[in-house]
């Protein structure tokens, strides 16, 4: 591995959200205060090879619904919760896959299955990056697996 993974995350999250949902993304130094919110949306995935880590993305429900709707041309009210979870899983799968590909060009990569949820979350330990997406906070955390 030639570079700290967090160095790539800033580039990747901006690229991916701009491509998928046409969102402006800006890196922020401040933390994310929404971990105890009932409407918190989160998704997580294990990075298995060739670099082992655990990634979490957390954001307010309003932002998750907005970017999922923008990416998919709107959301059906009947299955909005499932559509947002599916989008978040696609987002983290794309982010994690591209991160591993940039860290280890030409090497095979392996990811676990993403899992999305709603509601309060324990603040992840490890490295966290904070972003402003269309005026709302988004956090990407990496916790190196033991």
C-alpha cells in the first residue's frame, strides 16, 4: 500500500457523489454530531483484500433521501426506505471497491456485503472524514480490522 486510504477517500467521495447524484461535496474539519439521531442513515462494509478494514458512512435521513432520489430520478413513497438503503449500499460498495483499486492497482479485491440501517449508531473508532454535501453533514469512517 503506497498511500494512506483516507487520502483517497476525499477524492473518491466527491467523484462518486458528483457522478451518482450531481452533488457538491466539500471536506470539513468538524465532526459529525448526528450519531444518536433516530433518523440517522448509515451503511457499512468490510474491506477484505488486499487491504483489511471496515468502512461506515453516516448521514442525516433527509440527505440520504435527497441524494438517493437525485441518483435514481425520484423515490416512490411506498418503498422509499428500501430504496434509500439500496442506494446507500451501492454508494459504499462503489466507494470501498474504488478505494481498494486505487490502493492496490492491478490486485484482486474482495469486499463483504454492505449493510444499511436507520437509527442511532455508536460513534465508530478509527479514522473519520467529514464532508458537507449540499449543506448537510456526511461522515466516512475507517476502522482498521485487527
